[in-house]
């Protein structure tokens, strides 16, 4: 029997590569340039007063100022640290909880309504409790980030486990996989692609929440930076912080997206 | 558990269904079914769809317990499923390793792996993932996995039915060739009477639900058998008559 080796589906042909380069780099570049141009035109036309709509130039100036003073870097590190801790807590607690719930129908039925209830509760609603329980410093912000990302991550992992095709477990029992080995060698790899997607989504929520979380009880951080700029009517600095938040969010999402390129999860995205 | 050498002879295999009755709720699926499979025999079950063929395999594998009657099984049993039985997160060789996971000696594992990959003609595809293979190649990997190591009995649940016709024909020859190299006791479920006539030592035609054996047919011709061989055509005729087609 002869069969030709299939073209590697993970790579694209050179022609498509070139086309994709244009689509991936040039087109977004045009759109961003267009938006900047529109911004510049509107601020140059003085439709809004300068304090209400800072010009690109003034934002750039305040960006340089914030960098020179070291404040921006300090705030960035503070925010990254809080999101990392809050998000990591969600991952460490949420993924095992989701794996367990996915396998236990009765527990799932018991707990899902409550998990859904909390999922639909805006994390911002917890702000007063966060302050009362954790006072000031990193803790309230970490708590809010945890509350924002734990529920969606747990629910997504649970749903993925509950939907694993039963044939995988049939095969597992044919080859005598049980207990912890079944969990690590069958259940977890079977849901990994969906867990990676859930990580990206819940990280996105965590990063969005940082701005609000740092408006209370913090003395630094990107969210605090925006709050402080508002208090000083320095919207140029606020916009500068907004841009950094957006770019960092995208950057870390790109990093998480790299996980979906692992060879043993590609099946989850290509079928 | 593992004898230490490639299994080219059947050592222990016993498979008996003794006066089996089975029902799902109030629906009776099997009625007084008796089946004894000889070591090394290829038994093919054909019957109308929904008659309980897969239930019989599930009883044989131990996945289901019969409502009444007893099942005697001895030997390591492996199942080939219709499709998607391979783990998509494992490569071809990692999937086959599942079948070798009770062998401790790394040198022996390596030797077995090379032999199995050679046997299914997939040299060069060891590191590919199932989604990068064609349907026929995937089923060949499944065959290698169930033939690996110390298996005695293969239960095959319409293993080729998801493949296109030509690939199906090719896979039948492939199975015959593999079983010649590594004889196993086989219980094969299919709705394809051609497949039954080409593969079987013994064909059991099942009745409608609740299923019982309607006709037992022995095919003595040597394998591989061509589609137009006299024995194959005769067997097909008899099955068609029994199925009322």
C-alpha cells in the first residue's frame, strides 16, 4: 500500500504566507494610522477643549514624562504582579475544580447554578467587600481579579470535561487507565485545547478588571495611574496609561496564544 | 503479564456467551444467545441495524453485564472502534505505545514499535498526529495498537464503515495480512455482507430485535478472498436470503 506523505497542515505554502503577511501586518497598520489621523484631525479642529480631548502630541509628551520619571514602569510592574497573582490563583483553583466537577454529574448539578450566579456578578460589585476585608495594598485588587477570572475558567473547564467523547474513556479502560493516570493522561489532554482558550478569555477579563481594581486602595498600578490623572485633570496622561493597558493586554494574549501552537493541542483547533 | 516476546501465537483465549438475555429497560435486545469463539477464529456478526450487534461486543468486552446468562472470557481483550478511537493528542507512535504500556524493557518496546510501524507500512509517520492522517491510515494505527504486546482477542465494531469503499476493500486485505503475521481471536461486527464473506471463518446472521442467531455459516475458502470468488459469492447469497433481501 502506498500513500503519499500529506502536506504538513501546520505550515502554509509560501504564496499564502506572503498574502497573510500583508493581511496581518499592513492592514492593521493602515487602520491604526487612520485612527491616529482622525484623532489628530479632531483635536486639531478644536471641536473639544484640549483638557477634554488631549492631542496625540500631548499624549506622546506625557508618555515620555512618565517614562523618565519611572512612574509608568513602576505602575506597569505593580499591575502585572497583581494580575499575575490573581490570575494564577484562579488557574490553580479553577482548573482542578473544573476537572473534578466535569466528572461528577451530581456535584455539577448542585454547584453550577451558584457558579453561574457569581459569573454574572460584575467583579466591581465586590469593591466594597474587597476594601472591608482586605483593606489597602495589593490584596483587594488581587481578590477582585480572582473573582473576575475564577468563575469563567472553572465553568469552561467543567463544560469541556463534561463533553469529552465517551470513546476516549472506553479506550482508557481497554488499556487500564485509572485514577490519577486517567486524569493526567486522558482527561486533561482531552480538554487542554479548550482550557487554553478559556485561559485567554479569563485572562482578558482579569486584565480589564485591573483598572477598576486599582482605583481602590492602591497607591500604584496602571489603573491607579488613570485614576490619578483624572483627579489632576491630566487626560493626556490618562490616555497614555490607556494605551499601555491595551498594548500590554494584547501582548500577553499573544503569549498565551502561543500555547495553542503546541503540537499536542493543534488537533483541538484544526478539526 | 507480558511474555517477553512478540505474540505470534495465541496462548490463551476463551470467549463464550452462554444463554445470554439482555434488555435495556423494557426493550429486549438479545434473546437466549449462545456463542463460543474458538482460539484464532474470525467470527463475523451480521444483522439488521439496531439488532444488538454492538451490545454483543459490549458484553464480550465486559463493558456491559448481561441481564441473564453468563459470559466467560479469558485473555487480553482489545477493541477497534468505528472511528476516533485514537487519542488526538498523541502521535502515531505514542498511540501505539498504549498497547505496549505493560512492557518494562525499553529495548523490547523499541523493537516492537519498529516492527508494528513496519507492519502497517507507516514508516516516517511515527511523529504525525491522527488529524494529519487519512481515515485509512488512522485505522491502520488502531490495528497496530490492538495487535501490540500481549493482546489475545480483538473485538471490532464496524472498524471500516467510516472509510470510503476502496479504502475499505484495502483495509480488509490489510487485516487478513496482519492476522496472518499475528494471529488473534477476532469477533467482528459489520453490516457489510461483502466484508463478512471475505473475512470470516464463521458468519453469524442475527435476527431482528430481540436478536438471536438465525443462521450460522462457515466459509472454508483460504484468505485473502477476492470479491468474486465462488465461496464469497455463495456466502453473500446465503446471508442475503437470511436477511430477507
